[in-house]
């Protein structure tokens, strides 16, 4: 049950970011995440093309995703290209899965004890 | 049926037992402890805090605190807690809680229980990441113990 120094530092760093799920609680941002996941790294102009959202709005939303550690922007020539960061998503997903599994186990025990007697 | 979104966990289970019996099993603090794997010291009372000790193997050094919200006999039981409170050194009192709701329904086969735990979106990812890491360590330790036991018993 020991948190190593590095995991503590990492946790402290994450504490300053917006929660991942809050960052995803927006239709536009969810679509951006879905597209980056499907099509790989994309420029802001590609992301705004045909999305019905202005470049400025896309930039702002990408900023929120970056703040939550979900996306990363890097410069390629004159354009900024955005990449999806999957690790925070996986981590959040896994933590919820564990709690879900605990509930299954607990309710399974409840069922067994009540149906036996 | 199981449904999980980002903010909530939903569970649905049918138990072949009368609703009165199921209600007692989830709201009597002693009976609750048996299947939830916790030793509760205080009875569940709306508005009151019930404290106890986790008995889940490997987590016996941890305490559990359940803030009871509503108790509508044989129908609804709800409480709040800190789902990732796994560091005994840490004070979680200022952190957001999740809400756990049990809803009971009488059906032909017995009783249907619907459990919903919601509010995960408000909990910092750091806490979840930390909890997950600690849980993994806990299991690694357990496996290590088993390996050692088996080795010794040979």
C-alpha cells in the first residue's frame, strides 16, 4: 500500500488538471476526441473543416482537452497538429471498471446469502 | 443488466427473496457488513454518519464512512462516501463524494435491486489514478503472499 515518490509526484501533477470526464462533457470536444482517435493526428484546419465549428472554437476546445492531458499539440511547419493522448482515458476507464467489478462481487455475495437461507 | 457511463455505475440484480428480507440485508448495519465486507460500528440513520472498518481481504487497515441520506422503507436507501479513499494518511473530508442509491422493486421472481453510484466526474483523476495504482500494488502483494505460502507449504 505504498505510493512511490514518483506516483505521488505524478498524482500531484494530475491534480492541477481538469478532470478528464469534465473535459469530455461537451459534444464538440467528444467529437474532436473521436476524430483524433479515428484519423490520427490532425491540424486545426482539418479538424474544423466540415465540423460546423469555427477554427477559433476548435482551438479553444483543444486547449481544454490539452489541459486535461487528453490531447497534445505540436508544430509541423506552419501548422499546429493535434494528437490524442490515450493514457488518461485508459486510466479513468480502468478505475471505474474496478469499482464496477467491486459492486458485482458485493451484489453477488448478497444474492448468494439471501437465496441460500 | 449492467450499464456504465463516465459519471455513473449502474447495477441491476434480481434476488429470489421477499422485499422485506432484502431491505433488511442492505439497511441493517450488521447484515450490510457481511456482503459489503465491512464491519460497521453505527446503525444506518438518515442524516447520520456510520463508520466502520473494511474487511475486504488486503484492505483491513482501512476505515469506511457512509453518510446516510435517505431511507424510505423497502423502497429506497441512499448514502454518500469517498469511493477512492484508500490512503489511511489522507484526509478526504473536503473532497467530493459519490452518491450510492439502492432502489428495491417487488417482482414475480422476488426482488429487483437497482444500484446506482454517481458523481465520479467530480473526482480528480489523480485520486483515481492513485487508487488504481495502490489497488494494483495490493494485489501484487497478495499474489506474492500466495506464492510464498505455496512455496513454504510444498
